[in-house]
C-alpha cells in the first residue's frame, strides 16, 4: 500500500461520511452538505451531526443540519481554512452554534502513516501481539486509550509491552470502519520516555497494514506527547476535524 493509496482510502471514507466527493476535500473553496446517516461511517460518529468540519489542508468541508447549514456556510466563507479551527475565530462559530443549542465540542488532528518512514521500533521490554481474548482482561481505566469498552466488538488487535508478566504499555486498534483502524496507546507513567509508546504504535501500525487496512491516529493538538509519538512512528498530519454537539452533552462532559 502506497501513501497515495492510503490518502485515497481516507478521502473516500471522509466523502461517504460527509455526503460529498473525495475531490471536494482538495478544492480551494469550501463545501457544505446536509448530514445524513451512513452505514459505513466511522463507528463513533453519531450521524447525522449538526456541525462537523474537516480540512485536509486545501479547504474545509462541513456537514450540517438544515437548521445550521446557513450559519456553518457563513463561517467557512468568513475565514481562511487554516484559521477555522482556532481562536479567536472559533468564538464566532461557537456564537453561531449557540443559537441552535450547540457548542463546539471535539477538536482533533488525525494522522496517517507515511510508509516510506514507518518501520519497526524497539524498546527494552518484551512485546507481544495480543488477540481479543488475550487483551479482554485489560478493559480498565488504565488502558482506556488503547481499548474501547463501549465498542469491544471493534477492538481487533493489540500489542502489549511486558515487564516480566506485568503489562506496562498497550497499543490497541479499533475497526472504526471497514477500511481504517484507529490506534490508541497507553503506557504506565513510570515506564514513559523509554520508547515504549513508539515501539508499540509502530508495531501495531505495520500489523494493520499487513491486514490490508489503513491505520490512523488521533490526537488533540495540545497533547504534545501523543503528537510526538505519532511523528516518531512515521505518522504525518492528514486532516483536522471539529464537531459541535448539544450544549447539554458538552456540559455533561465537563461535569465532575
């Protein structure tokens, strides 16, 4: 699988979720579509969404509801693509969405592997490929980035790092859609900065590619350790995504 193949698969996935064409993400002008459910969308996207904006760098493509579409389109037209996902401009979107009972909620950067750079990395601990039966005991808060307890059926593979028989790091991948598997990583605090995360992430990414699937990686842009891990392993920034959700949903997430 080449880098071009990987990008093509990612663009196709975004296009079916946004109800547009893959080339719409590569144009110089924004596109806004009416958000609709799709059976092949990423499992964690609760389509339809009232406001979800993606940019692969050239322009922004948004999906919206009938009620929010005009305001979302106005926002995309008002600011350059590279500033749509940051303050102070983001306050404009938040005010527009507040009229519809929404707040900006999720913001993240997504990474795809560069196959010319991705390679096996090592650490001093024993690493093992784990099947769902083998990682079943690890659905705990400690490993909540690597495994998704509310979608266990989609967790297909994991790599664990062990100090003796104690699990000290875990990278898991979730089959969030048919063609793309998302990688998450957790390392116990006392074992960090030893190359464990990068060794596990790269090993799992290579295994996903061997299965004929595209591994992808998500991080908040302020989560510098996670971003550094992605880059160290050979992942490169591919798209940014922003989602607005119901104000009640946002307030619940912010509750203690």
